C-alpha cells in the first residue's frame, strides 16, 4: 500500500529488549537498501503509544525513535514491525534490471 508523500509500509527485522515487567523496547533495526544489510542502532525511544499510520495504513504500537540525528516512527503491528519508508525497494534495485 502506498500512501501520501510516496511512502509505503516496509516490514523490517527488529531486535528488542524486554524487561522483567514485560515492557518491550526496540534496540536496533536491520535495514536493506537494495544492495546490502545495515544494522541501525536505536539511540533513543522518545515516545510509545497506540497509534495508526495515516501515511501507509496499519495500526499498532508506535515507537517514536531516534537513530543518529534522525527521528522517525517504528510500528509494532503484532507480530511484525514496520516503518513508513520513503523509497520502495524492489528486486531490480539489487541487480540493476
């Protein structure tokens, strides 16, 4: 599904930490740019709330996170995680077709 601002829902692998009270915090995202994988370390979780993504659709727990200088939203839509990606990735990006 593509939303406004040419964004789309992109499911991503996420590493999390769960404390003894059951609170879940994402700690890193495995990102694929079409050529290689990179681990993006989440420096800070600024906010956590139930929220819908108006840009790409979907509903779940929204984590407002900081990765370096960038602040973005990461959604937990049980059992998967997604971001509102700006550029769609396709199979041709990897091999240049």
